């Protein structure tokens, strides 16, 4: 396996990503919604009429109640939602961007009429497949971590009048960013690249990979309903399962990927 060939394929695809209007617009819209608007809206809850009087009625998972000890009701609302309950929802960012980029991996080559030249390169099937995976992994991680930084700044600034100190990120967020984000981004890429090599249009590949959003929805609903709490232990378990699934999918993808089938489908 030649790492330089894999890198060359990835760099080629990264150049195409910058020209992809769908990926660029999706990145901008998701960043504004999740990293700016969400913390701005949540930090205004205490200012709404009756917010302080109703804060005690919000169900708080037992595992989080200790982290909120000593906070006023208004402070607790902000820390509860921005610091804990909304953490799983942030996983939409790397998952969606990685799926968009990966959906273009082979389908984009077909639509741009450049696939034939690509599959006749001296790269092996394994190198070609891994190059496509790498092309989606790098921008997805950078995108997620950059938005995490923006979210942190906005959350701290917007909540300063109520909390009066820098309090974000909370511990679960660090674990999620460093362990679950890489796992779920790689999952989205692995599944979508595999699908992309089997379908003929970008939308087919992207829509088929959309089922992965169920993972994020399940984590979010479980956390906000109190059924689960993303403690460091559970985050470690979820991330480990994601990486195990990633390894299995990449292994399977490299085994079933066949450039001769792509040639036949051009």
C-alpha cells in the first residue's frame, strides 16, 4: 500500500470539495444554526417572561444534578442545555458534512466524467478506496472542531450576563469532540463511500446515507429524556463501538470494491 498515492487521491478530492456548492452551503448553514444561533437562543431563555419561575419544573437527569449544584435556576437552564443536553445534537455537523463529501467520492467522478481517468491510475483498489475515505475525514474533523471552538466562544460570551464566568466546555463535550466525533465522521464516510461506488447520482448516495442520522437522534432523545446520560464511560463505549463498526465497514468496503464494476457502470 502506497501512502503517497492515497494522499494524492485525497488531495485531489479535497480540491473538488472546495468547488462543491452543496458542501460549502451546508457547512455555512449548519455552522450558523448549531454554533451561533443555538447558544444565542438558549442563553436568552432566562430573560423570557416567567423563565425563572418555571426553571425548577425542567426535568434534570440525576447524573447532571450534581454538576448544577450551587447554580441559580437561570444559570442551571443555560448550563443544562448548552453544557449537557445538546451535546449529542452537535454530532450532526461531522456526520452530515462527511456524508456530503463522501457521497461525491465516486458519484461526483461519474457526473464530472473523470472517473474513467481515475480508475486507470496505477493505484490499487485499496489505495483508491482509502484515498476517498481520507478525503472526507480531514475536512469533517476540522469542521467539527472549528465549530466547537465557535460554539464555546458564543456560549461563554452570550451567557456571561447570567453566569458571570467562563464555564464552557463541560467534560462530556471534550470526550465527545475527541472520541465520538472522529468515530461518527468515519462511519458516515465509510458507509457513504461504499454506497457512492454502487449508485449513479449524488442524491442517491446522500439520501441512502441519511439513515445514519438515526444514531444522532437516538443519542439526543435519550439524553434529553433522561433515559441515558453521556458520561465519560458511556461516551468511551459509544466511541469504541463506532470505531469497531468503522473498521468492519472499511475492511468490507476494500474487499467488495472493484474498479472493473465501476468501469462497467460508466
